[in-house]
C-alpha cells in the first residue's frame, strides 16, 4: 500500500473561485495522492491558483471535458484514479471510501452517486437537469438491463485496468455517459457509493449547457446503442419499415386475392420497397453484430494482456 500510486484528476475551465478549496480538501483527505489539474483554456487565474497550491498543472488546448480526460489518461500512470470536477460540488470526504472499493477489488469503476440520498435534487437549481438525468439513466438501464442510480456523475474512481483500456470517443460532457455504457458493455465491476452533492457557490457558473449538451448526450446514447448493440438497433428500424410495408401491402394482397388483379400499383411498389429496405436493415444488423462480437473478443484478449502486464508490474 505504501508503494501504490493514487492520482486525483481535476479537469478545469474557469474555476478560480473553487479550485483552491478542492485541491486543499483532497490534500487533507488523501495526502499520499498526486493531484493533477488540467486547465482547459481558462480565461481566469485557475492555472496560477492550482500551481500555487501544489498541484501538478498542465494546459489542454483542445476544448471539452472529454478531450481533457483523454489526455489525462494518456499522461498519467497510477494504480487508482479519482476523477472530480473543480467546482467544489463533490465532497473530498468520500475519497477514501471510493479508493477502498477499488483497492479491495470490489470495483473497476466506482461511481459517486448524487441521486440516491436526494441531495442533488435539493441542491441543484438548474432547470431540466433532473429530467435529463432520469431520461439518460432510464435509457441506459433498459438497454443493458441494469440498475445504475447515477449515470452522469462527475465523481468517479477507476483502477488502472479500466483507464488504460478505455477508448475515449467523446470530446465533451458526454464522457460520463460513455464511461457508464462502456463499463456495462465490457462487464467491468461497478460499485455505486452515495455521496452528498452541494450546488456551486454563488458566482460560480456551470459550463454545462442544459439543451445543447443534453442533446449531445442523447445522441451519444443513440450512437453507442448502434455501435454496441447493432442487431437490436437495426432490428427496431427494420420492424418499423416492415409494419409500414404491411400497412401499404395488405390492401394490395387482399385486392389480388379477391380479383386476381392489382390496380393499386403505387401502393404495391411502395410496399415492396419498404419490405426490401426492412430486410436490408435486418441483414445490416446481423453483419454488424458479427463484427461487434469479434471486436469484443479482440478487446478481451487485449484486456488479458494488460492484466498480465499489471501483475508483472506489481511483482517488480
């Protein structure tokens, strides 16, 4: 335990009002950890404050939280990682508990759950955030038959296996959704720990745009649905076009059975086209499902190699 490395990851954009307290809180709770602050083109003195407080500070010029996390995962090597926002909404007092779940092998990713104890609903004052959280949570839980309580929390812990095998695809705030979907799809161990959420202090503004970022998150879910479960995704659309084909085609078939002729030529052409398109969608889903299955096998083999490397590293 004395040789283990813990990294606190704090992506920041204009957090001069809160970054000092966030750093100091984690220095108090996890004095053995290295604290990394990546400044994402702040126009205030976030960078200087973080540097003065003893954090390891770097600048990330590509705008967006996903871009910052991607670079952090590239740069930083540790046994355990804690990711937290720099806005002082997440309590450092829970950090020991999050690290313990990783250290004990209970979780590959541990989630700081803001929603279960009701503090997020009491503290958060931003319109439609509750609705958005519930919509995203319900969509993912139904897709993966899971029971995740907080999909979009910014307070998470990861072990090295998860970080070094996670392909960051999102550039913005969709990264939290991506974490959760990836963990469920790749069967990583998840543990949720209830935490107290506190709203931003007065004068501090959220960088999350309720509408545009909400739409991006929903599009991310749709895209990952297509990428991770293509057979189900394309089957849904195949069924829709099949039903429309029946709607236009049944009257044509009835007419042919009764009279032996087809006078509804436009309807018959449309029905045939819809049925053909439905079949093409189904075939596309079957082909892509095979591709995804093979990709999962390759991922598992790479994960096994990474696991062996971690074992060798610990022995050294």
